C-alpha cells in the first residue's frame, strides 16, 4: 500500500482551521484500489472540532469540504 499526503491549506474562520488529506492505493484490492481521506481541524476559543471524510469515489471534494469545515467551526459557539 502507498499513501500520498496533501496539504489543502487553511480556512479563515474563528481562530483558524486547516484541511489535510491523504490518498492511499492498495494494488492488492482490485475492487477499491484507491481511497481518499480528508480531515479538517478548527478552533474557536478553547473548543476544537475535527471533521472527517473518506471515500473511494473519484477526487476528494476539497472546496465543498472547506465549506463544511467553516460551517462546523462557526457553530462551535
């Protein structure tokens, strides 16, 4: 299995948020060889949230996931 890390940048919300991802490839799994993971971490004051997404369908929805992360952090307080 191989894994490739991706830094998808920051989201300007409250004290800040960051979005990262990883694509894994398993050549021994012919049905689902590729898998995408996205995780976002954001903070408002002392409260931190983590949002996760994973799928084996196509490219990860980075733009939409940044919007989701912004919404999650905005709802902390």
